[in-house]
C-alpha cells in the first residue's frame, strides 16, 4: 500500500475523506447501479445502528487503485479538491458508472469543499447525495449541482436520538424539485406514531419511501421480524404510492 502526501500548493480547499472507490449501490431506488463513491469523514449525529466508523475522522483516505481491486493507496487527510477530481477521473476512465455518490459520515459538513468540487463533477456524471436530511441550510449551498438525493428520515426508535422533525421537513421541501427518495431505517421497536410523523414531512404522495430493516452491528444480519416488516410496510403503503422494503444488498454480496 503506497502513501501520497500532496504538495502545499494543493492545500486550499480540502476535506477529511474516508475512502474513494467504485462499487455497486446497495441501498435505495438505485440499488444495483455502479457508482463511484466518495465517502467523507465525520458526522454530526450518533445513530445507534451506524455501521460506518468513518463518522469519526481518520488520518488517511483509502483509495482503490483500480475498479474492483483490493489494492489501496493512502492519501493524507485532509484531501484537496484537485486530488479528488483526479481520482474521480481515474475511475471514470476505467469503466462505466451510473453516478457519483457523495456519502459519509455526512457530506453536508463539507459544503465549502463541495462548492468547489461539484461544478466540475456534474458535467462528468450525475451527482448523488446520501445524507441524513437534517441540514437544509447546508443543502441550499450546493443543491444547484445535485441531481439525486437519498434523504434519510431518522427515527428515534432506530437511532436512539430525538426526531429532527422541523429540519427534516425543511430539507424535504428544499429537495422537492430534485430526483428524491426517502430512506427509513426501522427497528422491531419502531412505533406507528413515528411513522405518522413521516407523513408530516413527506408531502408528495409519490415520493418513493424505502424501508430498510435495521441490521446487527456485529453480524450484519437483519434484526426485524417478518411481522414487523409487514406492519410498517402496510402502514406506509396506505399513505404513499411507492413504498419498497430493501435491505442493504451490498452486505449480502460482501462489497465495499
Ligand atoms: S447519519 Fe449516517 S453516518 Fe451519521 S451517525 Fe447516522 S448512520 Fe452514521
């Protein structure tokens, strides 16, 4: 594994990244599509089910040297816009991708960085933003360069944190002219009252609602009973036109 330290001249706009790689999207309505993933360090939330230790900052960004290989290059954090753009080009040249996923952690913690990077990226491939859906003011700074938004609504029964109803509501309204879907991670304990709150946030009946049963942090296996999955699905299908139950498929395939 090689390590790259960037020259000082490229140290203007930078961000802490966990990894850059090419893989298959494992969640949401674009499940199965090939994407380039740019995964940011750090998150302002502490969801109990979080499976990404990268919500905490790391010293190096891991970069897959070629699509599908296990060989990694280490890039010292924080990483420059120029460097990320070069690595995106590196993957774009190798194989066809549907879009570029900006994920985390929480990418919206890095809007200065994204404001420099996204205008360059959006002409290469559609920009796909995976976000907790809790920072509408941050979204407004970059929304002109975003094509697809995968917006979480965080349910207290799954996250262990309080519901951010007003933030989610404003975020949804700010996203409504984009290609948008909503993802709900739910647990065996999720009460119907929390799902009722989703109707207060999602005002368009045709917005796709993706139900993602919570998985075990230790085994990666589903923790929600069939009876609960059907209860949640039936409750939301009575209110929304496009409700789908989709587990994290990349874990089944042992992909990044
Ligand atoms: S928002 Fe995502 S990255 Fe942040 S703690 Fe929750 S699951 Fe983890």
